[in-house]
């Protein structure tokens, strides 16, 4: 990568996530690349990354962000129709970001 792009990977800012491999093999990979070892679950750009079937607890932070935005708009001077449109727009944008991220990973 560095030879083609001229960019250098910063090992201190890089993390490797893996599962299902022996600890000795993981240690060998870490020795070669110098990356940190991460653990699941974690958040990436505000989206929960986890292994297995999605559970409600994985999406609680996203739901909390939506609730916080809704409560902030409660006192605004928007009509009910305006609030509904605003809520739809925010939820749609958040879901679009999650779906886009999942497709890219």
C-alpha cells in the first residue's frame, strides 16, 4: 500500500479485530503489523459493530440519540406535520448511514 500510494499506515492508530483464530496466530499477526488488538462490540462512526444476531442493547445508543433530538424539537414552533416530517427525515438519514456502513464493511 505504501509503495503505491506514498501513504504510510500508522500502526499506533490501527486496530485489528479477529475471531476464531488461535492466540498464537493472533500474536504473530500483531508482531508483524504492530496493530493494537480490539474487542467486540465497539462503535465505529456511531454505529455499533458486533458479532451475531442484532439485539436491542446494540441499538440503544442510536435510539437515545433520536430521543434526544426529538425532545429538543418538542419546544420548537413547528406544526405537527412539520415535526412528523422532521422526525422522518432524521430517522431516515440515521438508518441510511447505518445501511451504507454495513454494505461497505
